């Protein structure tokens, strides 16, 4: 394996991610092709002095071409073919408009219940639009106003589910009848006093802090799939965000501990 | 060059790429990079190099070719490809068909000239 600069290594890994994504669902074994591409890059850059920079790597990747164009259309999975056809309408905006339509319908029908189905459809269409434009080497441009709301909404929902729902579950267990007595000897039946508000707030903050600390460790491993899932919004998601979450978790947890134990 | 001509040549190239790969391997085992280089030297094929790798993977799945790893003096071990007996037989038929097609088209052109 040749040595690359960190930027070149990141670029290469992203290229391989695009390649795996492009070959997913086809009859071609992505792992087999990946091994070939790694070997190709190794051989092509063997005579270049290490560490290999991003410019030299780009020359080789450009000759390899965008992986999204490696498979003929009839070998691509059905959803890519459908998305491709939908996007080839007037000015290539058809898929973007369909995405926004599904998103708006999803929001409108959310109180009824099955709006969530449309929001998920809008999210999938938005991701398909982004992948297709990336394959063509185009950016979203003004289409982002039609496409990104669906991705942001889904990201917000997933973030709430991952960051807030476990805290609410922990809090409800701790604050249910009798359980809080184990923490500070304050029965649930005690009237709303400043003391009870302090202890309950402290308990919720401690739960949130502890969970966010745990999740920040998980985020180190989950960053890659989450980044891929919510592209282009999460393009830069990485360890720095895990660190930031850990810091916030530590601060909130400390506030919780102070409220629970340090104040008499 | 018209768009029609560009589309047509693209389709033709896609159609013959498998034949070109199998013919490249008919002379003996080659590793992926070498296959890509040799095909790249054929001007009329004008391929993006990466296109070759999914086809190699598919031909291997269909047991027309097989791969094996061999140590290299110039770096890490390389994955070599060679034709299987089945692939060799398929290539013989494909070349025969190509020859027939070429002759038929040649005959049509001659008729037009008369």
C-alpha cells in the first residue's frame, strides 16, 4: 500500500465509497472491484515519490472515471434506473420538484399519521437526486432549495431519536413514582417545591450528559454510515463533532451532578 | 461529430469491450492494470479505465476467467487473470460471430458499391 497525504487518503476513501455505492445492487462484486482499483492506484503511482499528494491521485482517479458510469444502465438496480428517468425531464428539474412535492405532502399529512411515509419517500428521492448529480459531476445549485429540506428533516428526526429519546426514556424511568427516592430521597408525591425542581432538573441533566458522552464514543464509529446516509448535509461529519458532543455531554452532566449532589 | 454518431460508437464500444478483454487475455495471464493499459492503447475503444474492473468481476463470476495472486518483484502481490477452458470456448464462438458479422457488413457495403 502506497503512502498518501491525509487529504489524498480521504479523497481515495470517498472515491471507493462512491464506487461501492454505484455497484450496490448489481451483479458485480464490489469487494473484488475495490481490490482491483486499489491495486491499479498502487501500480499507477508506484514511481511517484511518497507521500502521494491529492493532485497526483486525482490524475489517476480521473483516468479511472466516475464509478457511477462504470455500469451500463440495464445492469443498474431498478431504483437507480427509475430515478435516472425521472431526472431527465425538462431542465433536469423533474426529480427535484417531485422530491419537494412528496416533502410538502408529507408535512401536510403528518398530523393524519401517514405523512411520515411521504417524508421518507421525499428523503429517498432527495438522496437519489444528489447521487445522480454527483455522478454527472454537477452540483445541486438552486435545486438545493427543493431537495435539501427533505434530507434536513430526516436528519433532524434521526438526531432527535438518537440524542433525545434515550434521555427521555431514562428520565421517565428515574422520575416515575418512587424511583427518585433512590437518587435523593425525594418522593414523587412531594408538592412542586424548588427542591424537587432542582433534583429533577439535575437528574435529567445527568442522564443527558451521560448518554451524550456514551453516544459521542458511538459517533466515532457511526460517523461514516451517518455521513453517507445524509449526504450532502453531513459531508463533513467526523471526529470533531463527536468531540464537541462529548464536551457538551460532560458540561451538561457536570451541571446535573452539581444540582443533584453539590447543592445541599 | 453528431450526437447520433457519438451515441452509436459508445454503444458499439460497450458491446465489444468484453470481447476485447477476453482477447487480451487469450495471449496469457495479465494483471488488472496491464489489461487496462493494453485496452487503453486501442484508440477506437477510448474507455474510461475503471469500466474494465466491473466487467472483469462479472466475467469471473460467470467463470469465463479466473484470478490468482502472484508475488511481484516491483511491489505488493498482484492479482492475475487468465481464461478458463469455458472462457476460451466462449471466446472462440464470440470471435467467430464477430468474423461473420464483419463479413456480412462487408458484403452489404460491396453490394451498395455495385
